[in-house]
């Protein structure tokens, strides 16, 4: 906006009429702005920008389309194009987008690394591991967030959705908490934006859990969780092409609940299934789960 420049030029002795003519607008337009420097649209843009910043801070994976959805859900009347303009001005882009000239790095950890690659625990509900994987269907991608007990290797919580939002990780964590009622359990994850989001950190804190985050670029940092995903990939995801997300969702749930928990015997558990192992070392937990 060039109107404030007219004031600066006038202070230097340049007549308002001359300044307006040089800058390309009428003297009447300048005086209208002077009588009301901040228009209603400017106020509305400011409020929308604040709301967009809050939505993006809560989940950095949001691009302008998801932010527009969140703003409309919160009662703001705006168009997707307007949200795009405001997000572009504030450089609010999805964490997954690739912008030329930007050097994106993993975000800072919100928790210390309490695990140090020791993915074992002496009892159930002492250490949980969590991560997210994805797979294609004809309808688009489907995302799975799983929470695994490091002692029994049981998947104590999981969430499946077509969008990789913070709520994906939050719902998996809440399922684990509802099933197990833990106290002081350490939950280890990577530095993904879902696990650094305000929603996830708040849910973890409210449940009395202790967060833990690994180092950047350490491929074996969450190896125990990756081993489950590799098994799922081999036994379910890659065995066929999936036409719909619902087909894949049902296959994943069946694999976890019917096959992995109750049929797959693991040498690390003394050739027992996770359910059998928990029934021996902690019968109360097995009954509750």
C-alpha cells in the first residue's frame, strides 16, 4: 500500500496532489484511506491470518486447503483462494510440500530421548513405541499409526485414516490409554510433525505419559516399530492391489487383532504370541486388554 508514502512525502514538502499523481491514485482515494487507515477487510484478513497461524502451528502438515477447511469449521466465512493468499504471505506451507529454495529440516524435539535405542522393557506398559506408515489404494493413500508395547510386542493402540493429521497419532495414543490405563509409561517416537503437534503433546501429558524422541537421521532409532511395519507390509499391504481404503482398513485390523496378536508366535517371546506372553507375565493386563 502506497498511501503512507504520501504522508512521508508531504512531510518533506511534496504536495499531496503531486504525490498522489506520481504514485498513480487519486487524491480522494488517499483522503478516504486517511480517514479510515484500516479497512474492514484488513481487520478480517488479520483475524483470518491469526486463525491460520494457529491451525498450522497445531498441525504443520496442513496446507492451505486443509487450513481453509479448519477455518470454515471454526465459523470463519472465507474462500479457499483468500486463504491461499494469506498463507502465501505468511509462508505457511504444508510440511510435506517441496518449495524451491527452502532447506527443510526435521523439527526440534519436544521431548528428550529416554530410550537411547534400548527397545526392551522388563514389564508391559513400561515402554511404548509409535510410528506412522502409509500404503496406496486406488482411492488414494491410507495411513496407519500404531502404538506397540516394547515388552510383549503387542499393538496396544492404532488409528487408520486417509489424512496424516495430528489426530491420527492422537487417536492411536488414546486407544492405547483406554485399553491399558498406563501410569508413567514412556512413549517413544520419531520427530514427525504429528508427534510434535500441540494436540499430541497435550494428549500425552493429560494421560500421564512420558514422551521420548529419537535423533534425526538415525535409521535404526525406532527399529522395533519398523520391524512390525515391515511384517505388515509383507503379509498384508504388498500381497495385492487394494481397490478401496475400506478394504485395506479391514485387512489391517484383521491382521493386527486376529493374526499378529493371536496366531503369530515370536522367538523373542519364547515362541508365544503377544496375547499368550502377556497372559503369563501379567494376567491382569491381558484380561483388561
